């Protein structure tokens, strides 16, 4: 098994290369960042529970697999729209959602605010900088005076907490 600090060190040293690698496959920086975040969560889950002989190679494999999956998903979605141009007409008008969608969005926003309020102050600040202010993880790290890996972990923990709270609340109703 590996320690979290070992894993963060591997991530910190190789993050830029991993993003470029994912970007070369998915072709979109936002998608590459999403892939890297998902890869990190999968990597940590496995690496904290078992010994991995080549952790960087394992992380690269996860990034490659998730990048290919993301590219295929994007291609399928694009093909679906081209195959059925009428599908464009059924996309909900985001500027004028129906009353039901607006009510759901209000409820979700209330739940989300409550979930964020439950977070430790540093995690809340990291999430606010990243999510609401659109800062990069590097900028979050600088603002909080923490390493890039720590900033990533804070944002990931905050997002995961919010996701769990929203999922728990939607399953109750």
C-alpha cells in the first residue's frame, strides 16, 4: 500500500504531462481536466488499498482508458445529433426552463448551499475559488498556500461531499 503523500507527490510531479496526454486524446482541455480528476479518484482508491509496483504507469493507464472512453462518448453524442437533427429541437431552453425544472433547480441549489455550509472552512474556500470563481487548481493552491495536490484533494473532497448530499437527498424523495 502507498501513503497519500506518496500518491500526491506522484500526481504533483506528473500532472501537467498527464493533462497533455489526456488532451491529446480527448481534444478538449475541460474534458482532459475532468478525466484527470476521475483518474485521480480511481487511482487513490486502488493505491491506498493495495501495493502497486509502478504507480505512475498505473495512473497513466487509467488516464488513457478514461480519455478514450470520453472521446468515444463525445463521438457518439455528436453522431446522434447529426443522425437526428430533430434532437436539437428537443433540447430544453436553458433561459426559460419550465416551472417543474425551475423548482427542481431551486431545491438542488438549496441542498447544495447546505452541503457547502457543512464543509470545513479551508475545503469550503477551495471549492468556492475553484467552482464559483473559476480559479485553476494552481491558483487555488496559491491562494490557500498549499501544494497543488492538497488543493486538488480539497476541491475533490468538497465536490464529493456535495455530490453525496445531493444524491442522498434525491434518493429520499
